[in-house]
C-alpha cells in the first residue's frame, strides 16, 4: 500500500472550513483513499473514502486531484467537536486486511 | 444498535497474569480485527478474522491469541501478560475485508477501546 504524508498539526476557527491535505504520490490505480479520525480517548471513526472521483457525505467532502497524487479532506463548517487526529490511509483493493495508520494530522478547532 | 462493544474498558494486571478481552458487534459483520495503539503511534494490527472459526496474524501477533467461535464475538487473549503489552486495544469490524475485489472499500467500525496496564 502506498505511503501517505500529512502535516502533523493544523488549526481552524470554529465555523470555518477545515481543509486537511494528504500527499500520496506513489498511489497506484487500484488504491482507494480513506479518511478516519480519532477523537481523544475514542476509537477511530470512518469519515469518507474515494477512488478518483470527488466524494461528499454528511460529514465531509473528499477532493482527489486528477493525477490522484494528493487529496484534501474538507470539513465545511468545523465545530469544536471536530478537534481530533485525522488519518489519511491508502488501501489497495485485493490487498491485505491491514489498515496502516500513520501519525495523522492533529486538527484543533478554536472558538 | 450498539455497534462494536469492548469489555472491559479498563484493566490493570500484574506481569504473568492472563486475561481475555471481549469484542462484540451487532452489525452482522464478517470481518473483525484487533489493534493496539501505543503513545505517539498509529494503530497496529494484532490479529484479524475473516469469518466465524477463522483467525489470521496481523503485524504484531506475538504474545496474543484470538478466537472467533461466534460470528458476533472476537476474543483477544493474553496468556502471560508482560509490561510491553501495556497499551490501548481497539477492536473493529467490517462487512467485508478491505481486500474483496467487488467491494474492497468497506470501512472498519471501531469500538472505544480497552485500556490495559501491566505492572
């Protein structure tokens, strides 16, 4: 599975959009991009995933560049409860069962 | 709908003691997983199961055993606890494995963890 690179930390003002980048320059054609988050002391929570098209659900939007080498998770109106560590994971279809969690991005939403 | 439930939430053991962590899911998921998370690190897969009666090793299986006698339950056992096994343990389940060719993109659903300290 391809490796990902994320900034270690980011800040965002409450009510504003939070844009979390992820670089996955070695991604291959059958690898999906997944986003999870982990709020302090809780288990990871699935947010969204995609292959090449942009995706949107009730939690967030996922924008994947045309060359698929990077993506951005967008929380349109961040709240204090969105403060968490956000993990970008690249996972191949047909690969092993392991999700590889890196160190992620610590997002702090400020009042 | 409780999702994924882990029991117990906290436990303190002495070196050499044994214990079993229980994970139960009520979503009829085929796949279940056990991870551990240490300070400053991401989650690491210990063991997983692709169905009732099956288990497989993950990234860090040594010192642990697992059993999946019922589809809804996945047990993680420590036969002789060591201080290096002090960690937060997370269980997860998914409808199918990430590796299925038709729907290889099913997300994993996690429990809230078991905090285990071994003295």
